[in-house]
C-alpha cells in the first residue's frame, strides 16, 4: 500500500472517531438563560409531544459499542471497496507501464464452451474466443483471448470482425501473455 493510500486510510479512520453520535435532545435546545434547567427542557419537549429524559449534567455524547459499530461498519466497507478498486487500478497501471502496447489483427473468431461449478454440478456456457496475431521483435505471435468474464474486452471489441485491428498489451518477457483494455 502506498504512503498516500495509507494516509488517506488514517484520515478516514480519525474522521470516523471524531464524528459525534446524534446529539441528545437537551443539546439541541439552546439555553437562553442561566436558569434553563432539565425540567424546563423536558417541558418544552412535552409540549411538542416528545417525552424525553433530560439530565442537568450535560457532559457530551456518550458512545456505546453499538454506536461505535454503527459508525465503523459503513466506513469499513467503504475502505474495503476503495482498496479493491485501488488495487485493480494499480494492476492496470503497472501492466500499461511495464508491458508493450501493439496492434493485433483478429484472425479468427470462434465459439468455445466452458463450464462453471454450481450447486448441482456444473453449468456449460459459450464464449467468443478471438484469435489474434501481432509482431514483436520481428517475430509473429498468435494468441487467443476469450470474453467470458472480461467486460473491458467486450466493450473494446464490440462489433469487430475478422481482419480488424485491436490495441493490446503484451508481456515482453512472455509475448503470448496479453491484455486488452
């Protein structure tokens, strides 16, 4: 995790700790004079149809475990989602900076079956498999790329046909390994 991400995470956690829980009814009423006491505040609320218990000793908001959990559970999921998206973005940026971008020609589009495990065995599906041809260091490479789970591939090749070119990234250490964004 980068220092910038860690700093943001610490700031979010500190903000969550500093956020006060909902104020008690006695804190909402502003005291007009020194003589405002708990019974007068209670009477004001009773006139509005709200029965509350007001203490003379107002020391602030009390935190309970329940209130703390109510504050931290949403922050936990927001931070978790942020970290997942950050990790995916970092992976894509790393690939784009370390791999080589080139144009590939679609030489064939075929249907292939694949199966996924289910509760009752497995489920068979079909996917489009794109056979691509590209050149690196004066050598021609062929690679296949399926679209069963890759939404970026589906968006980038929608409407393409055999003979069309497609921008791809490939690993220079293993030119058969490709990614389409």
